[in-house]
C-alpha cells in the first residue's frame, strides 16, 4: 500500500466517511442552545424519521451505539423484573450482558451463531416467560452477518406477550428497510458509524407511545441516559446536554445524500453489494457463514480456512494490499473474516475487495483462479 489515505476500510464499522460529510463537519462551532442548533437538530430529525420508519422524533445521544443499547435497557426494565434477550451473536450477547448488569432477570434465547432467529421459536420461548417486560433482539447481527427478521419477530412478540419490542439496528439502519411504527417495534436504536456514513459518536433511539408509558413508570435510577430528559428537551427543540454538534452537521449532510439517492435505491444498492460479495466468495470456493436467506445486506462473514491462523494471515495480507476486513469476535476469533459493505460503499468497492482477496489467497498458498471471484461479482453487477 503506497497511500495511507487510499486504505479501503471494509470492516462493519466504523465505515468510510464521504468527503462532503467530512467537509460539512468543518463548520465553525455554534452555541448548543442557539436557534441554529435547533434547526440543525430538527432537520436531522425529520430525515431520520424516514430511516426509522416512525412518526416520532428519534432521540439523539452523544455516545457510541452501546450508549443507546444501555439506554434502551435501563429506561424500560427495572431490577428484579424479567426480560428476554435473543442472542444470535456478539451483539445480542451485549444486550444480555447489559440486562444482567442491571440486575434484571435474564431469559436468554441462544441460537447457533450464523443463523437468524425463527419467529415461532421466539413465540414458544415467550410462552415460557410470560412475565417478561421487554424482548431485546438485534436487527443485523454484525458478528455473523445475519439479518434477523425483525418484522416477524416483533409480530411474534405482540401476539404472545405484552412485553416491549426493542431492537438494535446499529449496523443496518440506513441500509435496509425499517418501518418501526408499522411493524410494532417499541424502541429502535442505531449509531452513527455504520450505514449512516459518519464517524463514531452519535447514537439514536426512537421510542413508541407504548414504551413511553413503561419508561415513565420505571424507577431505575439513571441520569445521562434518562430518555425522559431527552423527550422533555425535544419539546424545546434541544437536547438535555451538549450534543456532538460537528457530527450533527455531518449527519445533516449524510442524510441529504441518502435523500438524493432515494432510500429505495439505497436499499437496492446494499442488496446488490451483498449479492456481488456472496457470488464472488462462492466462486472462489470459500465458505459463507450464513445462508442466502439469513444474509445481511451490510456485512458478509466468510470462513477463513480450516486452520485457526488462516483467516488472520489472510487479513494481514489484505491489510498489506490496502484493504481492511474485520476478524471474528469471541469464539469466532481467527476462524472467520468479515467484509463490511454498508454506507459509503459501491459496486466497484466490492470488485476491489474481491480482487485483493484473490491476490491475498494466492499469497497465503490457496490456489484460486485469478479473476474468478471478480468475474462472478461482475456478472451480478451486469444482470441484477
Ligand atoms: C457496532 C454495533 C453496536 C455498537 O457498538 P459501539 O462500539 O458501542 O458503537 C451495537 N450493536 C451492533 C449490532 C453493532 O454492530
């Protein structure tokens, strides 16, 4: 790699930030209680509603994504109460850990990593735990590249329980459809550094009326993450504490980009990027971690080989070529690598990754035919 600024960051977050978003973040600082800050906030909020598929204003937190995950837990369920967490990978596991930390009784529905949760399975699990106050699950499970069927999961919860439906959309909102009001999702959270094309530092939580009732009655002590404070300040078109204003400028620009492309086309692009990536990987004879049906449009996990060192050696070769892909988390460390293809990513970026992957495979002693993965992806590009 000769130019560090040309590094191809293809991990599932943080993701590359477009030049116009970077530029927007250079604006001079403003007062956080100024009219300018309010209109910036309202402009972002109006466009974010479309990303979430909600009529309510998403609340803005200055934190990483986990801050919004923790807010979703601490505001809705109190110690001693029960919650169900669907764990399809490392991020479902994070929800479970937060729930446990707060002394909430955890009912954990574990699925094999690499598989999506079946709504009927969740239904029968809920019948065993009728006292659950909330059900938490992950929309895109970033650690495996699974997209859970959140619409059907939400429906399942609504049919079998009074629990709130809470979803983590950090690694897919802005890249896949979300209609939280229509689907019956009570809290949807996301963060800035994945499909929204921004640096890390902002998180969002959209909250339903049903959830607000539970939040108002929840006695758990909380301060920075007290969503009631965010709702109260929203009425005054502001946030309770100083938000990351530069990131807000960037957000307005990133949301303008999504608006210009049009959300349906943004979603179609991500579908195409997924299909191209998977076609390329298959053509190279490598093994995908998820089925076509469960695969997320934002991240693809690939087995790195039979030996533990193989995935890591491959990642090292790719890094030397100027391409960054992610490794596995928890027990998948050293076993898989993950290609992020969300946000500021287009078809030619996928061809670049596959092309570099072919070279890296050959360098690590895996005999593949040069161009075979790229060709398969090009064919998708031409015909899909
Ligand atoms: C990235 C991510 C998060 C948040 O991680 P932070 O490092 O706190 O921003 C949460 N959930 C999922 C599914 C993610 O991919």
